[in-house]
């Protein structure tokens, strides 16, 4: 307290010092004193008020505690009085036991009197109830049954209350009312029968179904009442609880399952389309039944049953069980597709569970899958295995059939543009198309998988196709008279390659979501090009086999004296190309170009083989003129065959060689040869030596000078669009050839 006073004094001193720092403030001392006095008085007044308020609160609390103490003492006294009264009334309660027994007995007698009429008329009521059940008057029958059960249950309950251990009296009552239980069972059978036929009943007589539901609802209420009494008294009447509501739902579930299972009327042995028919019947029955449930049956049940949703789930469960049972059978490939298409697409579509009439009630997206994913994957895997095996067999059979057509004596059919073809591409891609259409019904992913499988099988098939085309050509070479239409069918084989390409691209555009090329695409393209090019080569080989004798006449003495070999060559080539016009682009253009090149190459080969040597300038002139004329014949022919395309460069090589032969001044021979080499840089030294040898007047020194000079200034032939001399070999000069040429020089 003293410390507090000191702190207060110190604070006051500081405050006064702060007020009187200047001399002019001394005049206001009295003013400061009055102001501080007012503040002090105000603080003291607030303190007094606060202390007074606290004292009033304490006084009030003490008063309330005193009153509570008085109340507690009064309650203690009252409790003591109640305890005394209770002890005094125990004997009185025990003396009332006889009254209690009398009350129970009175209650039993009252119940007996109340049910006396029913007790004496039990046999009569039982007979009436049976008749009502037989007449299908179920509501009235149930009303009488309830009266009988109520009489029996009340009597048994009163007996149980009086003496629960008296089993003999209970048995007597049970025996007397034993027909009641059989009536209940008989009525239940009628109810279940109506429920089993509920789909037909609700169409024909919905009131019957309503009556059944009302009876079951009544029994549910009685069950609940009896169970509540059982909790209080441990008494339960015989046959209770009946649980007819639960049994009703079980019966409806069995009815739905039986209806789904009963759709199968045919087997695979009697009808190959048994599964399709079964699934269609299932779809029809389920849709029709659910529409009936929504429009008719739901009105026959209380709203809290949620009838439509319940039936919707029951049908879904029944269909799922049936579908899983079908999936476990040994299904064929087409049956697997039918089942999966139905399960994955049809089931939730507008044709079935997603029907517009049902959509407002239930969302099909919330339905569980009919088949587990592992079962779907297993079925798809089985289908792929079967499909792979089947398509391999189909392709092999199609190729065998096509091979038989190759041996026919009649020409193959032509398409609308006149190109030869066989039915093989159409058969193959019809098979692919059918299977892809089926796969597309399942889902896009499986469709892509089947497409890849088709392309993979196509690749293997084309390899066999190529082998068979080669074998066909080799068989023909053993006897060129057979088959009679070899050329036409080889053209058809070439055209088939282009058809295959177009069909594959069409399939990919139609059934593939991806534009990225696959490994199979590259292999198929490569194999088809090989088959087509080899087929073109086979046909050209056929042409040049016929031209062989005439080509051998070129640049010989017979040719120089006036042979018609080139005329025959041109006629033969043109004749063949009348058939070759039935080859599709681009192979016909490539084949024409190759034929042109081969004719020119064979002509130049005839020169390089040094079949003759010109004896004098006159022969060289005649031979050169003949070569130029024949080059023009080839130009005309192949321009005609290529519809006016440029064919000059190849044929000009013959004319260029002719100019070397035609030159009369040997001293200018180097310039002419240089011109030839500049036009055709792929020409080699042995070619030049062969030309000079055929010319017949070039000395050894001249040949050596020309070769050495050209070697020093030889141009590069890299990048030439179409080399001519590159693949032409010059035969080694034999002793016989050398002797003949030496003799020719001596004779000259």
C-alpha cells in the first residue's frame, strides 16, 4: 500500500511539474487545482457506485442460497413421507393378486365371448373361404381368413397370458383351428400364381393384381403388429410372421428369371441362327414387359415400392445371368460377335433398355455391365483366334479357286473399263468387309484390331499369291501352248494387284481412325509391286521369246541384204500390246516403257555381239541407213503405244550408232565417237571397240588413239535418267570370230 502511495505521489509530482514548466502558467494554478478536484470527485463517485453494485449482488446471492436450503429441507421431508407410504402399501398390493387374476380371467372370457360366434362357426367359415379361393374372390377369402386367424390368435394369446406353460390348452386351440393354416397356404398359392402371371394378368384384369397387393399389405401390417406384441409379451401366433411381401418379391424375381430363360426355343443343331433369334426374343420380351410395368403394373403397387425401378433391376439381373450362361458355352465365332454386339450395343440402345418410353424412369448409364470385362476380353480373344484360323482357310481356298480359273480356255472377265480381272480381290475383300462390319458393331477398338489382323493376313496371302504367279509362269514355260489364255490371266493377276491396293485403301478409310501407316502397309505395298512388276516381266519375257529368232537376225548378213525382222518385231509387239492395253495404270505405262527399252537394248546388243563386220563404205552406208530407218519404225511404234509420249532418246541411240557406221572419212571417226559418248555417257570402252570392229575399217592405232583420248576426257554418267549401255555386255572375241574378221579384211 505504501509503495502504491509513493508511485501515486511520484506520478502527481511529474504531472504538476509538467503543468508548471513556464512562469506564465503560475497564474493558472488555481484553475488547474479546481480541474483536478473535479476529476478526483468524479473517479471517487464511480468507485462508490461500483462497490455498491457488487455489494447488492452478494446480498442477492446470499438470499437465494438461503431459499434453496429451505426448499431442499422441504423435499427431504416429502421423500421421507413417500417412502413411509410405499412401505405401508406393499401389503395392500399383495392382497390385490386375486383381483388381478380375476381381471385376466375376465379378459379371457370377454375374448371368448367376443369370438364365440366365430369359434362355433369355424368349420362353416373354412368351407366358405375355400369356395371363395376357388372362385378367385381373393379379397373376401382373405377377409374371412383374417377373422379366423384373429379368433385363433386372440384365444391363444389370452391362454398364454393366463398360463404360458399350459401347452395342452394351446395345442387344443391349435388343433381346433388347424384348417386355418391350410387355408392360408392355399390362398398363398393363389397369390403366387397371380404374381407368376402378372404380365398377362395386368393386361387382362389389373384389379386382380391390385387385390393380391392389398392382401399382402394387410398381412404385412399384421406381421408388424404381432412382432411388436412379441417384443412385449414373447407370444407369437403360429405361422407368423408370414413375410408375404418378401416372398412376393422373390416370386417376381423367379418369374422374371423364368421369363428370360424361357425365350430359347431352338438349338444350334436345328437353326444356325438360334442365338440371334434368342437375343431378339429376349430384347422384345424385356422391352414389352418393362413398358407394361411402367404403364400398367406400377399403378397396381403402392408408390413406396418403386415398382418400375425394382422390375428394371430384376430384368437386368436376369438378363445378365442369362448372358453369362451363354458366354460360358462353346460359342462359334459368329455367335460370339452376335452376343457381344447385343451386350455392348443393343442392350443399352433405344431398341431396348434405352427406349424413349423407359428413358424418363431409369438411366441406362447407371447399369452395371451385363458381362464382366474379363469375360468380354476372353470372348474377343477366342473370336480373334477363330477368325485368324478361318480367314487363313478362306484365303487359301479363294486362291485355289482363282488358280483353277487361270487354266481355263476362255479369257477372264473384264471390268467396266475393259481391264482383265478375276474374282479374287472381290472375294477377299468381301470377306474382310463382312468381318469388319461385324467387328464395328462391337466397338471401335476391336474394329481396329480386326483391321490390323486382316492386313497382316493379307500380307501373308500376297506372298503366297506371288509364289503361285511365279509357279504359273514356270508351268507355262514348260509348254508354251498351255494354258491357252496365259497372257490374259497374267494381265488379270497384274490388275488384281492394283485392285488390291485400292481395296486396302478403301478399307482403311472406312474402318480405321488412324491415318498413320503400319508395318503391314509397307509390306503389302512392296509385295503387290513385286507381283505386278514380275507379272509385267513375265509378259515381256513371253513377247521376247517370240521375238528371239527375229532379234537374232539383226545386224547379220541376212539383215543387211533385206530382212523383215524389224517389221515382224514391230507387228508382234503391237499385237501383244493390244492385249497389254487391258493392264491398269500405272503398270501398263511402266510395261510399255520397259518393252521400248528392251527392244532398243536388244537391238544394240545385236550390234555389240559383232555378228558381222561391214566390208566397205557402201555396206556401212546401207547398214546405217537401215538402222536409222528401223529406229524411226521403233519411234513410231512406241509413240503409238504410249499415246504420243516422248520416245526419242532411246531410239536415237540406234541412230547415233548408225552415224558412227555411216561416216565416210575415218579421220573424223574420233569426233563422231565423241559425240556418241557425250550423248550416252554410260557407254564403255568395250562398246566403242565393238562398234569400231563392226565398222570394219578402223586400224589398231586408230582404235587405240580413240580409246586413250576418250579415257582422258570421259564424262560422268551419274544421274542419267535412263542409262542404255550400262547393262549391255560385249561378248569376248573368240578365235573363230577373229579368224572370220581377218578373212573379211583379206578379202577386202
